């Protein structure tokens, strides 16, 4: 388990979030800390039965946040490459 | 096929995600930046496996729940205070910390846990407030209300360290909810903490590796439990620095913040 990149900040629904990428059990996960009182969130990219990639929260239960923040992270990564 | 978060995934992917959950569960609480009391949050605790020199890392609720409380409502009343049937306000009782000098006293709620359920609380650092009484410009007397400055305190060169803890299993009689809760054992402040936590002059009982091992696995007599609980971690192995007053709301609560008007600590 290790830090892969420097943490970065994004804005999600007008709230600042801090994102840190880690490698856990040979997978990339993103640990998200919200600037409000919300619980931290961990998300990762998974593959569904049709072989399409999608974002999921770890553990289950915060799917909509995972999808929205996942898209923001993907945009951010593209923008710095 | 299986479902994860509403999506159909292969069995192999399902197992991978479940494995990830377990790994992340460890990661998520071990990497918490902020462990503030009074929010009765879940914290990482080393709990002995019965009759073995082995332990599990588990999450427990910070804030010892005495066994005589029956329901979560009773717990909330104890923690936040309440009005009794006559309308009189019963003030809150805080069980985040257990005073080492008193934990074994007969009748104390902590006694049985100190004898039989000792644990180690994992910490990467903790927060305390230093009180500064400014002088009244007119009279030159110290003002009654202190200005408070938050500090973050760590152990030098240690990513994590151990605090002595005691834990208690508890079941809500109304819902069946099972919870393990704990209190951090406190001792008198060392030379560094006397200056930082200068209002109460107390600190957590931080244990070096040998004492931590003994606290968790030792078959200890009462005298030794008190000795370890009252032990003082050396001030010269600790460091403390100021952080922003609104640190609880910031993304980096442990970031150093300098106050121009604050006298420096006398380094131990």
C-alpha cells in the first residue's frame, strides 16, 4: 500500500475535496476527504460484466458520489498528462 | 454473475472488490489525519486475541460505554446531558479518558476493564489546547478568559505510536446493537505537555514498545497496571507545534500555523 502521487484538490458541488491516489492490493484506489462534515470516501475503477469500466465506492453504498467524483478525477488526470 | 454497487460484475471482479474492501477498511482508519475527541468516532485499536500473544486491529468507538447503560438513548444522555423528570439538567459525563491514578479504585466504571480488557490505541498524533491568559491593559492583571491555541503533538520519528487504553463490550438492550468502546488512559503531563496542555497538565499514557507489549499481553497485578498507566513518555522524544484554530474544518488539520503573539515553548 503506498502513495502514488501527490494529493490534489478538486471542487465537487462547490465543496473542496482532497484526493489521494493509493495502491491497495494491486489496484489503484482514490481516498477522498471532503471539506465539509461528510465521511471520507474511497473509490476505484471496476469492470462490469460487459467489460466496461465504471467507478465504484469501496465499500458499496455511495455509488452516485463515486461516479461523479470518479469523472472529475479522470478529467484531472487527463489534464495533467 | 454477482452484483456490486448495482452493477453486474463477474465473480472474479466481485472477489477482487471484496478483497479491496478489507484492505481499504484497514487503510481508511489507519490513515485518518484527525482524531478529535468529543465526536465519539471510531478509532483503530489493538485488541488481544483471548489467551494468545496475538492481537487484532479493530475499530472501536471512542468514549467508554459503562455496562449499566441499557440503550443508545441512555448513552447519548450520559454524553450530552439531559433534563430529568423534574426538569433539572443533568450535566454530561465524559468517558473519553480514564485517569490512571483512579482506574482501579473500587466502584470505578473502569476497574474491570483495567484488570481484564486492556488495549492499545493507535495514534499518529493528538491535539491539545494551550491556554494563554493575556494581561488586562488597564489593570495589568491576567484576564479571566484565556486565549486558546491548538497544538498537534507527535512522537518523533514514529508514524504511529501506542496509547494505553481500556475497552468494554456493550449491547443495546433495545436494538441488539453490539459495540466495543474504549477510553484512553491518561497520566500527569511531562515537561512538554505541562506547557501545551497547561490548563489540566495531563497527557495520554503513551507506551514504548516494551510497555505496550506488557500492557496488552501481561498478566499484571494491580500495582503494575497503575505503574504502566502512570508512566510518562519522555518529553524529549515528543514534539508539538501550533496549528490553525479552525483545524477541524481544514483539509490539512496538522499543517503548522505560526502565531506571532504566542510565546514559544521551552523545549524540554
